[in-house]
C-alpha cells in the first residue's frame, strides 16, 4: 500500500542565538497559516489521520502548530529532525514505524532537502530547494532511500490569494 509522507520546512525565522530558540517572524507566521489553511481545504482523507511530527526547535513547532489546529491532529516532537541531523537516521526511524498512517515532518534546511533527495533519488545531495514553509508531498510503498515519488512541492507563494490567508 502506498503511504504518504509530507516533509515541510519551517516558516521564515528571525536571526538569533541560541539557534534552537529562534522564533518565526511575522512573515513566517503568515506562511505557516497560509499552508495550514491550504491543507485544511484539501479533500484528502489521509490528512484526517495524519501523524504530525516536528523538530523540537521553536520555529518548527511554531510552524506546525497552525497545521495541527487546522487539521485537528496532535503535534509530536521528534528530536532527530533538527537542522544538522543525518537524513539516514531519519530514514532508519521511518522504517521502524509499524503503523499504517501518513506522516508529516516539520523540520529545517538542510535536512528537509537532503531527506527528500535521499528518499526520491537515493542521494542526499539531490534534494530540491525548499522555500520557507514549503511542503513536499511524497508517496512510497516503503519509506526507504530511492523508493519514494515526489508528488508535489508547494510553497506559500504558490497558493493563490483567494485560496487562503
């Protein structure tokens, strides 16, 4: 059975230190809200049973929060999806998951690009560029290197004004 996996980069973040405490800018909050509204309007039964996982960093949690609210799903921290974590470790974690449920990971560059590249192309250096709050939708029989298909890559700027906030 083909399972869905969404990989999302956090919205625009303000500079600052320490890095895990950086917060979204006003634009970043607007990007997250736009993507949440777009997802909520989709007629997609997989979104109702979504498992939403986020990096423990503040900006990723702030991006995921409006999605969790819009889709009425719980938000779970996943410590192994911070900016410098290896995509191979994430794939190992994905392969260990035995539940038949779609997943969304809200994380950071460079991880989102390298993970997408590894899942789709089999190489972490072949991932797409991710605008802030961009969302890659993948489909795979097995969530392993080179086994996924990129269904779409959507950024907040791709969504027409009449489609959401």
